[in-house]
């Protein structure tokens, strides 16, 4: 999986869980890496920057 903001590959745990956040927008999952989570603090900022 890739980050919806910076397109970096997101790591997964051994149980295939995402290391980061998942935001559901319009019925579609958007994956956010931990680096982008640190830069963009609020959900509104994250939604504004999704490609």
C-alpha cells in the first residue's frame, strides 16, 4: 500500500495491519503514513492534501 499524500510505501505488521492511519472518504479507504500524520495534525488538513 502507498500513502495517499506522499506516495511512499506504508509498512505492514506480520498480521498485514497498516502502520499508520486509514481514513474512509466517499466509501474509499485512504492510507496515511506516520510521517504525514506528524506533519498534518488535523483531519481537515489531511483531507485537503490527499491526491
